[in-house]
């Protein structure tokens, strides 16, 4: 989980930075308001997070799906058009790297 969570956060912030910042701000405000018994800050944090999530959901709904293109499969020919490479052999008279 330690390696997956930072990668998820980085990709989320890169894709939609405004929504990610609003969600982070809302969650932090809600945590501070809930722990401090400041219900107005808690409600503001929940409202901010809810509005950011609703906006993100609305943006996802507005995206039109890309038309699917047929996949073209290329097969290798039965024989290679180039000549085969010659076999390499090590010279017994002079060993390499001496």
C-alpha cells in the first residue's frame, strides 16, 4: 500500500489539480472541525468535499466516449525476407580479452 498510495495521489493531482486540492482542503477542514468540536468548520469541510466530488462526477458524465477503432492485426510472414546470419565461432588460437 505504501508504494501504491503516493502514485495514486500524484496521478490524481496531475489529471485534475483543482478538484484534488478542493477535496484535500475539504477533508482537512472536516477533520479539524470534527476533532475540535467546531461544527461550522466540519460542515464547511464536508460541503467543500461534497461539491468537489459532485463537480468531478459531473465532469466524468460530460466526457463523451471515444469511438472504438477496429484493431488491425499484423502477422509475420512465414519466411524472413533477409538472409540468415552466419554462425559465430571463437578462434582457438587467440582467446578474447587477454
